[in-house]
């Protein structure tokens, strides 16, 4: 068997990562290695759960070292509009996924895209998903100012088994660290929280189905996509939208997004 210098360097780096699994600098070493093969501009390692806000294990530092306010908005509630989060909740997934594979039809027209994604992630995103027990997904997301090329995606797909294996092996160390801290209170279902916030902000009481339709609209789903996901007719989707707009006294998705954002901060 003939090995190139690149092959030898890769195996050496993976060996160093295995040795760093229980070290604080594991995530930094991992993303630096990936960046040597496929350049990217931002990254975050987090855990998606059905009943809690995303739990951040590590993230790229901001330009000035201060907390990224846009990312804080994401953690408070904008994650509910994230195509990757929605895809994880709708179907258990392990593997490498690209934004174009999970984004709804009208994603780039949404307020979420214009006011968060375009400013924070910029252009493209890929995500390593490691499905876990208890309806949880360990994720490593890479964001880029440029579209990832087919060659770059192919290379990441080739090393995917290594990355996913390392993620699984790292998880126990993250869990042990969390357990050593005070336990987090159980998260209230997002519908209950949003319904209470809307009631307080607008004096309106939305049904659970109206909340589902509203969230999917804000995530970029067309009426046909919403109808398929909720197993209702397109006409029923339109009726829910009309009732929701009437109750809230609004006329556009931009206004609906502003109410959604206010509700997360209430």
C-alpha cells in the first residue's frame, strides 16, 4: 500500500484528535483540521433536543471577542425557523447535509434569512449530524461566505465517518461537564410559550394549528409545503393564515416575524 504525504498528515492529525477527546481544545483542533481541507468562515457545535433550546458546546469566537447578539437571538427562539433544526425534528438524520438539501422553497425570501442568516452565516452552510438517543442530535455546523463547491462537499463526505465517529466519542465528555453544573429547568413547549407571549403582546389567542402554520411560513415553506407537512389542504392553510393575520392585526410576514421575535424576548 502506498501512502501520500497528505494521507500520512491526515492520519497523524486524526490520531492527535483522538488523544484530545477529553481536552478543552478538542473542538478547536477539529475545526482547524477541517479548515485545512475545506475553508469556512464560522462554526458551532451544538445539541438539538425536542424539549430544550439548543445547547452550545463550542463556537467560533467573534471578531471582537464579545457575544454575537444575532446568535443569542437564534438560541432564544430563532432556531425554531432554522432549516437544519426543523429537518432534525421532522426526521432523524445522521450524516452530512447541505443547506440546499433541507431549506424550504422560499427560504431566501424569509425575514429569518434576510435579518439573521444572511448576516450571521452569510451564504452557505453544511452540517454534520449525529443522531442520538432521546430524540437528540449532536451537530457540527460550518458556515461560509461562499457557496461550497461540489468538490468540497465530496471531500467532506469522504471524511464524514471520521468526523461522526469523533463527535460520538466526544459527547460523553460534554455530558459529564453539563452534569457537573446545575441542572437546567425543563423547557416549556414552544407553542405554549409563543401563545402566551402573543396573548401578552397582542391580546390575541392563536390556535396550535395557526402557530404551526405561522412558524412554517416564517421558515420559508410555501402553502403546498405546509399542507404536506401538516397533512391538510392548501385551502385550509390559507384559512389559518387569514385568521392568524386578522387576530394579530397584521398584513405581512415581516410583521409576523417581528411579533415572533418579540415573543422570544418577552
